[in-house]
C-alpha cells in the first residue's frame, strides 16, 4: 500500500485543503462514502466521480462519471496513470494535485524474511525502537482519552470556537444571519462527530469532520481550522 499520498485541492470550494492518505482505494465526489474524499459545491461533480487506486507502486485514476475526468488537460473516460504532481479536474470547479513517491517493486529475498526492517536502517538502533514504542504508547493513551469524552466535553471545547466564529470571522459577501446558521449547523456536526467517535465509528467521524470543513472551505475560518485539527487527531488515533 502506498503511504503518504497527498491530495491537494488547488481550486474550487475546498481550495487549500490537503489530505494525506495511505492509498488502497479512494473515491472522490459529492457522496464518496465514509472513507472517500468529499468534494462540495459543484453540480457537475458526480456523487462518485473518480477513484484513486494503487497499481505496481504507482497511483491510477479510474473515471466513474459519465462527465469524464480531466488529467493534465486531457479528458479521461476510463483510466489514467498519475505521475507525482499530476493535476486532475473533476466537474467544473474542482482542480486537485496528487503527490506521492513511487515504490519500486522488488522480489522478496531470504534476507527480507529473516531480518526485515528491524535488522537494518534506523529501526535497527535500540534507542530508536524505544522512542518509537513510547510514541505509539502515547498515541494509544491519547486515543483512549478522547474516546472517553462525552458530548458535553466536546461542545464545551467547541463553544470558544463558536464564539470566535460569530464575533471575529468576517468573510466577504456573507451576512451575519448566514454565519449564525452555519455556526448552528457546525454545532450539530460537532455533536454528530463526537457521537460517532464515541461509538468507535472513526470513518463516519472523519466524514463529519470533512463536512464541517466544507461549511466555509476557508482555511482562515475558525470552524475550518477546528475541523482540520479534529480530522488530524482522528487519523492519528487510527
């Protein structure tokens, strides 16, 4: 599985959003499913517009929409291989860039089986192993701590963000009434995220985070920043 594949939204309602994933398969669209990348604000974007997958250590795009997908300026109706830095256009408004480091496939040898990562490289050093073990243990305690929080704790934490959003955030062309409606919608999404996380439904909690980010699609928005931090925490605890 390719690790640290980076999808960066260059243009569109979610411009500036970057997501790092360990790629098995990833659907992109308006309704991509719990583990997909949610893209909003474009009526020409299909519910399941395209799918990214790994093949032979590289990333491939499979078009799922009758509208097609554009890869480096060329319309794709079936599939296309994505080089690192390839630009994708989905629908009318979404332009994304895919970055990754290709993996060269090589046969497994006896040395791989007997030694592996623990016999060579940084992990061969005891001090590095101890530091890694301590880090992983800390992440486990952090995940357990968050799973024990109830909705009142989460809403109390969000209250300060809510206040900052209504008093300090002033995007152009958005009325105060619209901001208040978004803030109320955000509160409901935060409540939903907390409930899903407490139930162990991490994929659905992450989807609620992405919906929260899509409310403004503005990295300067307090709600967007809160959702991005929450998404990072959920992915770190996974």
